[in-house]
């Protein structure tokens, strides 16, 4: 059974994609960031969930 995290079901694939999205944003690679946003939106369990970034400011 999937665990609950912040009112969403925990999904290892989504976690991985969010981490890669954050890394792309931190590097300033907007093209790659768009790719990860698309992959997150296409993920079958999260079609209606807006994508948020975990951008870390330095």
C-alpha cells in the first residue's frame, strides 16, 4: 500500500522526476526542466496535479 505524504500518494517515480526537475532548475537548464514537467504531467497517477518545483536558491 502506498504511503500518504502531503495529501498525495507517495510515488518513487514522481519523487525521482521532481528531483531531476529541481536539479535542472538549479543549473538553469530550462529546456531539461520543461522535459521533466512534461514527464510529471504524463505520469498516470498525477494527471490533474500541478507540478511544483523544489528550486533551491544559492
